[in-house]
């Protein structure tokens, strides 16, 4: 992308840097326009770069949870937040200072260095203040951002550019596994996030929701990013599922509320069988606690 843009730009620049040509205003203007086009192409390439780096970072987190069957503790790697770890992976390709195979060759630090070193026809580039992170502003997607300052100097016209840049990428959480299931079963059962049934209506869709292993948005539940670190606190971007108990290994089948954040915890609040409630059709093993039953269209007596 940017490499192709560079090749295209270089065709234009070859004419502009002929020693026999005068540095008149029209040539300078054309050259400056081409550099502007190049910088725009570079920003587009950065979007692709952060999309790849952030996806690989999230997969690195997933791999870490899978390999240890435990939530990620940022302080284990000398960080205070998951976002610090994400920035380290996306910018440096390391986790706790150690190269990570998923990101070591596809991080934004390498991207910036390659752009600086590529070199083309008397235009110098310098990238500073590289920052990256992850965040959510809806339940079903995680966003990554990459910020940097770019300084460009055209040694032909002596023109300079100094601008802040921010690019973003978006990933649907259905690309990833739910850490709560992996940790809750010590790695013996894994489940990926799944979007809600379209126009889901409880309690009519309760049986299909459970058997389909779908998730819903719940502001009482933890978000995707919070689940990675085992933070089960409520979030406006929270998601939750009802555990399909028959699919779990026998050692993890319990008679308690199937709301995932409760099922895989030590909490055991009062519950009731859904199929014993009026106008509810569900398998007899569908159990939900009294506080969460209204979310699924019924109440416990």
C-alpha cells in the first residue's frame, strides 16, 4: 500500500529532482502536493498496521489465558493495566520485555522504523510519541488506536510537515474466546463469544438462547476487556451468556445460576428453575438466580 504509493510518488519526484531543472514555484508546488498525497497514503497504511498489530495482541492475550488457564494479571509483567500490556505488544512486540512471536515482526514500532528507513528522493521522515491502546464504546467490538507525530522534511524545497496522527481499527469480539469459560474450567472447555439472537425476546427465546450459546448485552456484566483480567464488575458494555451445562465436563456441572459470571464464581445466590415459572418453556436444568431472572423474562418466587 504505502510501498506502492512510494513507487508512484518516486516517478513524479524523478522529474522534480533533475539537477538541470530550476526550482521554480510550479515544480515546488507539484512536489509538495505529491508529498501530501504520500503522507495521506502513509496514514492509510498505519490503519492497516494497527489492525494487524491489535488483532495479534488480542490473540496473544487469548493464548496467554489458554496456556495458563488463568486471567491475565498485568502486574505479573510489570504493568498496572491491561492497556499498558497492549501498548507494549502493539508498539514493541514484547510482553513483559520478552519478544512475543505473534507480534515481534508486526508491531507499530517496526512499522515506524521501516517507514523512516525506507528513504525516497530527499524526503526525511521522523516518527515520535508513539502510543497505542485498546478500548470499548459498545459491547460487541473492541477498538484499537495508534497515535504518533510525524515530521517530514523535503530537502528539495525545504518544506516541512509536523502533524499528529491518530488511526483506529475495530474487531468484533466474536473472533475470540471467552476467558471466563477457559479459566472456569481450567482449560477443559472453551467457548467463543456469539452475537445475540436477532430481536431476541425473553422468555420465548430462552431455550434457543441457551442451546445456541448466545450472549446478550447486560450492564450488570463485565465487558470483553474486563473478562481478560478477571474483573467481573458491571460495565455499560457488559456481555453475558447462560452456561450450557450439559456440554461442560462432569467435574464442572453444578446446580446453580447459569449466568456465566455467577456460575464460574464462588457466589451461589438464590435461584429457581426457569421451566417451573409461568409461561416459560426451557429445559429443566435451566437455572437462573432471582436477581437476574427478570433479564430473561421471568421472576423467581
